[in-house]
C-alpha cells in the first residue's frame, strides 16, 4: 500500500530524509537528530505532525459518546480546554491514547487526535458505537482536512506570538483557541510531545504551506528522529511501541497513566480497570539508565538475578544527558527507582538501574 503524504510534503521534500511511519511518509531528520533535539531543548523547533488523526464529534449526544469511549472524564472540560485520555477495549487494554479538545465555542463540540494510522479504525469505532447506543452525534474523520505543525521549545511562545494577535502567552497548558496565524485561520493549542513549552497549530490543508513558511525561517525544522529522542527523555508513551493491543497489550495502570482513568464514569473497559485498580497491576512501565556502554533497543530483555524479568520497549542515547536511557516493563516488585538490573545488549548483560521518569526536568 502506498504511503500517505502529509500536506506539507512539497514544502520540505528537498531538505529532509524520510521514513515510513504509521502509513505516512514523514521526515525523519533535516540536519541531524542531535542538532534538532538541541534546538528544541534550547530555543525552538518546528515539526510537521500532520500524520496525527483528527476526529470531530458534535451534536446533542457528543459528550455522552466521548464519555463512553474514552477513559478520562470529558465533562470536566470547559470550551477551549483539553485532556489526555486513553481508548480502551472491554478488558481495559489500551487501543490508543489521545488528546481530547473541547473546541472553543458554546456548543459541546470535540476534536480528538488519534495516533498516526489509527484515524479510520477509531472513526469506525465511534460510528459503530454511536449507532449501537442510538446516540445523536455527528462523527467526522477530518484527518485529510487538517495540517498540523508543532512549535516546541523555550522560545515557542515568542515565535507564535509574532504570527498572531492572540495573546498566546496567556494560554494555560492544554488550552486551545481559534486564531489567525499569519493570515491563516487556525486552531492553536498549548500542547506538545517534547516536554518543552510549545504549541500545536491546526490549519486547513490548503493553507499548510503558508503556515510552514511563517515559522520555518525562525524555527529549526525537526523530524521524527528528534521527536522520538525528546519524548523518550520525558518517558512519554509511543503508540504501537510502548503499548499495542496486539503486540504489547497494556492497561493504563501498567503503562503508568492510571491518572487518565475516571472510574466514576461509565466507559468501555471501566469494569475491568476497576478490578485492576483494586488489585494493582502485576507489571509497571519504568525508566532505565544503562551504567555500561551500550544502547538498549526495543525488545531487549531486562534481567535480574540471572532471569528475564521484562523487556525494553523504547531506548536511545539521550542527547541531553549523554547517557543511554530506555523505557520498558518489569514486575512491580522491581519497579522501585534505584533497583539494579541488567539489559541484554548483543547477547551481553549490561548493568542498568531503574530510575524515575521523566529523565530530565519537565518544562
């Protein structure tokens, strides 16, 4: 199957190297992963994140539908606010994680963002359950209608402020507003996936080039490589790698995001998760730092007392710390920070230590 191309593809096709990701052909790096990573940690970078999905839900029963299909409590959202949530199956396994935006208008209207390549699957899930439950809600897969860029870094607010009359510096984390951005009617959210201050800006696909041009001169273009090292330093989950309903089935409690579960609401998977919450999960998502030379990669075994106890789901050399870091799952009895374990790297055990995440300070 041919890879989907983001609407900004032609804007940077000659400047980036590409990789397939979630069914999309996306830039993996422009200059170098290390340089792009440093730009976000120290100043400001721009990412094309148009591979993320966009599903709009509106109508009289929009809130009821969102409440029953996501694990967090959407009734807590006022217009212009967002929340991180999960989409779980009947057994409480994470199908996907998502940001739910309640759009900044009077009616209860939502835009939520599934991960790359999941938009059609999640759209069908919403439509099928809406019809089964006979709810009055309009569900639209608008992934092809929107482009999205992420402006991330300590200088992100200043960069975005130069392009709009909206006082973006006054937005709280997670807020979303409608705003003109360099002549393009957009949605501007103070959200991101890097651990730095930042904004994610959605605009119509036809205006994507103008939006990219408005920022590319002052922001370092960044690819998925830097996006991955940045999110790993923060301990953020990657769909399809740190959890996957088929290959890495995990509940929110195992994945360390139990705070996204509102057990006082009724949603698919709620009863199963209530049992797990009462008993406690058997395994935990942890950070690791290698204390010997080597890099822990996805699938590498985590060993203690000569026995395999878990495995790595994400690993990299941290550009910020200059250390090999990793994320993975171990039994809860080994999850305490300071616990000494090993990671099997190229058939050799490398000393490692369980550490708290994020690996660096959250800005």
